């Protein structure tokens, strides 16, 4: 691979549902909850899958494959129709009102891009660090969620490599979190593989469209603004030098979980909490911060099962919240893995329906749109997104199991952690870590991390 292979865009189009299928109810505006409104200034979420091309002795045509992708995508949008729409803002002076919503009747479609790159699957997977070209496998770079007024809420880019195919999705966080995005991808893959008539294509798990925020009422949010310039900020996080994947085998994960629970004489700590606790300790160690400094671990938590009654796993939206575990550097380093994992467990466990309701009702009383610059100022910690529980590798599109899952360059800063399931399953995990060059060199030599990674 050349030092900086470049993407060549071959074509782009917009994909709509196969016909004007919306019922009068489905044509109604879709209003957001506070969970989604808080993300107006965030970038689009970018996740995708890398596949090996079928062997040359198989009858594979990229033209036919793209046609089948577009046809099945159109059928999938029958069920996920908000993805084809755009945002809208309704303003009025008397009484003052500023409401942002999804307008299903304004439905230009999902953007579909076909591109090529002179790189191989090995070029992407072999280097220690994720090659920068991977960021070019995604569309809508630098777009923020508020841009969904004019930009597509979902853009799919299919990039053909020399011996592989990458299918990358850039999705507006106001319409989907990771759970909803991978639900959509699974439904698309299911329809693709079924080869059914797009007009009659059904899916195993249809999305639930009615928005819910867990409060006693279902208010339409009136923002305290008259123009988007009053709350929109295009803040770019400082470019992170290195993105690297660390693979934890199912045995390694199991032993970390057992170690964490044993140290705390409990059985409540999850595998995910044990792995994140390890990364939190290792990153904090190589930063060499003063012992009295505070360090934090921010976790993106889905509120679906936190609410009472719980939301469906197929609820379409982004009902997520950040919960934060904190500790002094001295405490985090002086105590063991179990102590850190238990902090995470308690933080997640204490985030229950009453906490969700308290946040929603407080925000509804005084709505405010956060700015990224305010969120990262003076922060020492890690921020964890995505989940190894997402069935990424179940999305096959007729190409067999993906060889890897990757993310784009958006919403990444120093200390960003992205979690993935390991390709072999069985509870294995992949952790994508973003750090500066010197810190990444140091963490490669961290004994606690090395000993965990060497367990097969």
C-alpha cells in the first residue's frame, strides 16, 4: 500500500423506500426526547464492516452486488422510514416556540456512495495502528447532528478494496444510537440475504417508532432560542496521533472478570466492567498525573432497560446518557482491578429509572444544548462508547462473516475508547483506543495490560 492511498468516488445516489408507503400516522412529525436533543452538536456516528471479496472462482460482480445492496436498502427503509427523512425546525413568535423534529414527509432518501481504493484487506488490518485511510471509508465527515436539516440522516458508503469491500454507515445520533444502528444493519442484511420482493420484504424484529423519555408526560421540547447560531458550535477535537486495537480473548475476559469479582468478594462485576476498568487503570498510569488529580471514566449507557417500564430493545432512537465514575489517581493506582471495576459497576447500577426521570424532568424545565468545548475542557479520563454486545458480525450481506469492524474519525479525542465484540465470539472483545504517540508507546509496555492480552 502506498503511504497515503486515496479514495476515488465513483458514484452516489439517494435511496428511498420502494413506494410512497407512509400511513397518515407515519407522516406525523417525530419529536425528540432530551436524550437526543443533547447530541445536536455532536458529530455523526460512524461504524462499518470490512469483508473479504469472494474467491475469484465464484461468480461475483460488484455491479450486481451494489444493485442488490440498493434494492434491499430501499426495502429496509420501509421499516426504518425516519432514516430517509430530514430534520425540520418550527418557529413561532407568539407564544415563543422553537421546535426541532424529524419530518417524514420531507424524505429525499438515504445517501448511497460507491468508492474504490488501491489498498488490500491486509493493508487495513496488518499495521499496529489503524491507517488514516479508514476515516475515508465514511461519508459526512465533520457533519454535526444539527446538519440533518440539509444533510441525509444516514449515508452508506461502499468502498471496494483490491480484495475486499467495506460497508460504512454515517448516522445522525438524533435518530439512532448504536443499538438502533446495528438493529438497522441486521434488518438490512436479513432482507439482502432473503432475496425477497422488496415490496413484500418483512424483518424478524420491526423497529418501535413511538418516542418515550420515561417521564409522566410526553412533551414537545421548546428550545429557549430564536436562531441556531445561539447554540450550535462546530468544535473539532484535537487530532489524535494513534488509534489502535487491543484484542481480549474470551479466556482473558473471563479471567479479568473473575479477578475483579474475587478482589471485591462479589459476583456482580460484569466482563465489560472488568475490561474497561483495566483500560482506565492503564491509561491513567501512562499519563503520570499527580496523585491528587481526579480522573474519570465516562460511559455511554442505554436507558432502554433502565426505565420503568423498560423500552423495547428494538426502540428506534437514541435513549442514551453519559454516566461518570471518578477517582483520584492515587486511589485508582493504589487499589486493584476489582476496586476500579466496582466503581464502574456501582455507577451503572445507581443509574436507574429515578435518575433518568430526574434528568429528563430537570432538562425539560431548563433546556440547554451542550457544547463540545465545554465538555472536554480540563478533563483527564477515558470516554467509552459502543458495546461488545452489538451483533456486528451477524450482518453478512452475502459475503460471509466480516473480517473486522471499524469506526470513522468523528467524536474521537485523546482517551476515547470504542468497544467491539471479538470476531470469534464467545465473549471476546476488541478495544479501540485513541492516544497520543508517546502515550501509545508507553501503554504497549504496560505490564498489567500485557499480562491480560497474553492470556489465550
